[in-house]
C-alpha cells in the first residue's frame, strides 16, 4: 500500500501533451505571419460617400408658382417601346397601328430627330403597299377579263380550224396575246397556237405546190386544167381566194383569147323554109360575142369535176376520162351538166341563134363549110354517118375535137366542128310535143357521128329533154363581150 505522504514520480504523458500544444500554437502563429506577408502593407480606405442635401420642397408653393415635376429618365418614358411597336406594325403592314405608335412616340419626345425619318419611311411604305394592293386587284380583274375573252375566243378558233382559215385564227391568237399578255401562260392557248401554226405551215406547203403546178399548166396552154388545179389549191387555204381568183381570171382570159372566137355583130341569115321548126328564113344582127373554137373535151370537163367535185359522166367509170380519149368531146352530159360547167368556166351556153350565126356566117350557106356536103366521095368535112359508112373498117364514135381530117369543116368565123361529131346543147328553150304538161325542152344543134348529112345543116333544129344524157350529145360555151 502506498503512502500518500510520499512524493509521487511524475508521469511521461503530460509532458508530451504540453509539448504538442506548444507545437500547434507555434504552427498557427507561423501561418498567421505568412498571411500578413501576402497582403499589401498599406491599404487606403475609400472616402466616405456624401449624400447631397436635397432642398426641402415647400408643401405650399408661392402664388403663381407650380410644382416642378422631376423629368423621367429617358429609358423609362416608353419612347423606345412605341418605336418598337411602330417597326412591328410596319413589318405587318398595319398602317393604322403604325401611325398610332408614331403619334404616341411624338407625344413622348416631340423633338426627337428620328421621328421625321420614321414618318417619311412610314408614308413611303404605306404608299408602296397601297400601290401593290391596287396592282394586285387590277391583275385579278385583268385575269377575269382574260378568262372571259379566251373562253369566248376558243370556240371561234376551233371553228376557224375546221374551215381551214389559218390566217384569221393566228391573227386572233396574236391579238388576244397583245391585249392580255398573261394568256400565253394558259395551257389551252399554247396548245391552240401550236396546232394552228402546224396546220398553217402544212396547208401553206400544199397550197404552194398546187399553185405551182397550176402555173405550169397555164404556161403550157392547158388553161382549164390550170384553173382546176388552182381551185384545188384553194381547198387547202380558202383565205387565199383572192389570189386564186386573180390567177383563174388571167387563165380564163387567156383561154378565151386563145380558145374562143370573136363573132362580130353582122347581119346574118338563120332559119330556112324547108321545115316548120326551122321557119322562117330571116336575117338577124346580134351583139358581138365569143364562142369556143372547139367543143368542150373530156380533158376540160375532168378539170371541172376535179375542181368542184361535180359527178363525172357515168361511162368514165371514175374521176378520170377514158384513156386516149382526153381530146374527144365530153358526152353523156345533160343540159344542166353543161350549164354548170359553163358557169364554172365563167361562160354560158350559146343561144340557138348565136350558134347558127357562128356556124353559118353572113351568107345563106347550108353547112359551115359551104352549100355542098362533100366535093369528093372520099372527102368528108365532118364526123357523121356517111363518114362511117364509107370507112367501114373503123368503129363509129367520137373523134378528137381538133382532128385534122375535118379541118375543112371550119365555119366562116373560124369555129371548128360545128357539124357532126356530137350534138350541142344551146340555152334556147323549145316546148315539147305530145307531152302534157310539156317539159321545157332545149334546142340541140349540129348533128353527130350518128346522124346523116341533113342533120348537119346549120338551120337544123332538134329539141330534146334536157334531163337526158346521150352518147352523141356534148356542148361548147359562149361569152358576152365586155
């Protein structure tokens, strides 16, 4: 047991704790010292902010004086906001709102220099917008008018296309394009223009080809054929009718000059005392006229049927005359057929009196060549029954209108083939016999290859039904002198 009075030996751990505390304190002091070394040694303090004295505003101003309100700060008066509203309204093209914003901004800052420029820009923008709106409205109205005009024109263009009136159709298309330029963007307009242009080009080519052929025929002296070819050219381009008519008139005039004989106004004998239908023998003086030198040929009549589409004689068996018979007189034609040809050729049928004057001349001769039928047994001046009876090796029929064998039968005026070959229709009417009511018969003159010499006499008259075609009946044409 230990004695409490005996002094105790000191323990080791208290000394260690004391030493540790001393070391920590030393470290702390060292760190504080280093921190002081990093801070400037002299730090100036900022001077104190003094608040200016605000004069005291009297609650009761002197008479005649008013309170002076403090001016708001520029950023707080709403001016910039109004300007922003103005720009936004201008962008939206809301001119009423823009003008209102401008006036509000002017109220806030009447003297702001930017307001004048903004007002000018606002006015210019509104003017431009009004012009654009007006132009847009105008374009809408123009489009409506264009659609109406094009709608009405489409039917007209189609009608002209069907009738081959190319120039007029192109002219109308060009006209509407000038009046309404926007129509060129219409698909139907473009299609119509392309079609009409194509057809016009093709028709122009066909027309020029046929007209060139007509001009060649004209130069070769084939006047009837030239007239017919020109008529065919007209079917491709009807609008060029004046050009074709002018050519045909020249061809007819030259044809008449070359193929017609002028019969002067002279006192001539017609009729006879031999037969009742020829009486009386008398003198007449007719106005001058023209008459065909030769009978109308198959070739001539073919030109007429080709040009007009008129039916050809039935024995042709088609649109063309029998081969090697082009220069033979046309036969199997009625009086109406002959009249239609004459009308097409710019002529007419001669009267019975004109025919006899042209055949007989101023004296009383029996036949176009004189008073004797033939001077020699083997000599014939006309294609008639006696001719074929003598030439039994030949088959009776028509002969070419200009056959040299019968040149001796020319009349005093120079007309060939007025006796024989074929009877000739005249325009003179004669009442029928034994028919009630009588149809209007027409006078035939000249005889034919089937008749004897008595029928070949100039005064002979034969009335026949104009509706009947015959194998030995033809015609020649006459024309008044202008």
